[in-house]
C-alpha cells in the first residue's frame, strides 16, 4: 500500500517528516479526542473516545459501525481549496463549510467539529473564550 501514514502525534498532529495537521489538533483539543494516522492522501482523523482498528500497523482497517466517533477534515470535490468541512463517520453527517486557512481556521474547525457532536458535548459561550486561549497557547 502506498501512502500509508505510520505515525502522527496524537495531540499535536506532527508527523515524522515535519508536517503538522493544525486543524486536526484544534479539533482533538476541542472535543477531547486524539489524532490517529490513516494515510497521506486523506490525512489523519480525530477519534472521540476509544478507537477500534484491525490488522497490522500501518495497514490497519478502521472498523465502522461499532459506536466509534471518527471526525475527518476535508474539502468537497469542485470546491475551492480554502473551504473545508468536518465529516462525522458514524452518523454520515457533514459540518457547514469553513475557511481552512487564515487567522480563525483552527477555531472554525473546532466549532465545525463540535456542531456534529451531541448537545451535551458542545461548550457554552463562556467555554469558547477558554478554547480560543487554549488554541492560541498551543
């Protein structure tokens, strides 16, 4: 298999070759999840809670339909590259589009991910300021 992603830091989104998935890191921080490697074409995903995978690394399959919440970041075909969405795999739902680059990209990605989670996981308005501060602090 070509394009495998054998490792990514589960918190910072850093890869061994020096790449950093900052949107994924912001989402993981906002939802209390971790970043998991997938492949270099689709990128990693964020898992909320425990993940279920089968096989040998780096060729593991991400098992679907067992209550695992996986969040993917990507762009729709035909869209400008600067627009992205978060996809929640277990419910097959997409967030509203957000700008993937720019001064508010990480916050927008975090908000997009939180919009796909149950209401009890969405922070109150006061929590957004703490989230902004945490994202700014790195």
